C-alpha cells in the first residue's frame, strides 16, 4: 500500500522541520507533497534545500488551505492520501505507521481521522479534536469530489465530513498524541482569538447550523481492535456503520 502525504504550508518554516523529519521516515509513504500557500518566510526554499525528495509547489498568493490542497492533488500519484498539517508538535512515527496499518486491515473504512487527544478540554468538548482534525487518511477520488464543489479556507475538514455523511461512507477515528499550534501562539492573544472566532463562524456558515449539529452529535466512531482468528496477531477492524 503506497501513500501520498499532502501538506499545505503557510509561514511555517519554524515548525515544518519537525513534521517532515517524521513523515519522510514512515513506511508506505512514498510521496510527500508540500504546497506553499504564499508564504513570506522562505518556507518553500527551506523545504527544497533540506528535503530534496519532497515535492514542493508554490502559490504566489495566499489562497487558503482548501485551495492549497486542491493544487497539491495535481501532483499526487497514489490513491491513498494522508492529509497533514504543517504546524504539528510531538509527532510519533509509530502512531502514523499504526494508522496506515489500521486502514489496510479495515477494508470497509473510507476515511480514518487522527483524533487530537491532547487538545484542551474545551476543544474536546465541542469535538473539534475530531471534526477539525487536519490529519486524515482517505482516497484521492473522494478528496477530488469534495474539492469539485466550492470549498475555501477553513471549510475543508467540515466539507469532507459532510461529503462522507451524505454518501453514507464509513469514517472512524484513532487516538493521536500530536498537537497543533494554535493561532494565539502564532499571532498573539488578540489577533489569534479573532482569527479563531472567524474560523468557527465561517465553518458554521458554510455547512449550516443543523448539519453542524449532525457532525457534533453523531459523526464517526473510534476504530475498534479485534483479535484475529489465530489469536497470534491483533487486527484492526471497523465497528458499526455511521447510521
């Protein structure tokens, strides 16, 4: 099973190194594509210099995450795509390899989300650790279909969720110890809080209040472990369907 990893980047030169150091060592990931979304800190040049095998695309203007992912799909060679954020801290190689192995042993699962279990309690309370997680494993064909519709900026994750729900796809999550870097840490308390608030307003406005309630209340379940018939190995199998 070959996997393409797709990473959108905007002014993350200080943080992208710790992400790529791990991603480039994961078995089954045979292609890494970084899309520089109009960075002004030299991120693209830095990635090219340090990781020559990583494919880098650059957008001259900052168009947002969804546009960067759509652009990056032009280079993706494999049907299985791992979406990854560029500002993650504390990535664990074994967790990523376990995620890909879990997907291999779960043929009925259409998407696997990495749940950010170390997020603050209020993030977990309204399920943003799952619903807005930027780390997810899914098929390129599904992602292309999502992006064939109008999707912009922060709307990508909830647009993928809505697509999966509407087409009755099977979605599961696995625990993930890595943490993203919050906007207040990048931009300061006032500007970061303003950006965070604007993001949530944009998300709810995009999918609608009622559909957001569906995602909050009943979208996805944890991937369950079950021993194989021989008892010598553990196989990861999905549980019940979405609805």
